[in-house]
């Protein structure tokens, strides 16, 4: 994930795909925070007027099932009924 903006032609899809692979066994707050940081870096590296060919645009990313998985994991982690540990450190990293 760390170098996806350099190595892949579809870095947004790559970061989201790696997140889905890493969370196949369940929620992990460190993986969520790290993935969101890498996703932010990829979007910043693309610039203001990105040329996306096969990768997600920002509007397509909102409709992606991979991004839906990230959003559902955040909702799951913040729900107090699930008794999930979401450390304050990783919560702050994810909110940035």
C-alpha cells in the first residue's frame, strides 16, 4: 500500500483492494488507520486535475463496493453495541 501510487496504474483500487484483503478476518483499527492514510496520500499524489484511466475518480470511489467496506467498518467500530476496541490513537489517525 505504501508505494501503490508509484508502482500501480490504479493506485486507489490497489489501496482499497489491499485493505479488503487485510480485513478479511475481521476489523483491525491499525489497518483501517494506515489504509486511510495511504488512500489520502494516493489522492494527494494524483493532484488537482488527475488523469485517471482505469482507476477510480472521486465520484466513482464513493460508489465503489470497496469503499463501502471501509465505511461499514468505520460504522461498525464506532457503534458501542459491538464492543470493538478502536484505540484513540488510531481513531485520530483515521479522522485525519
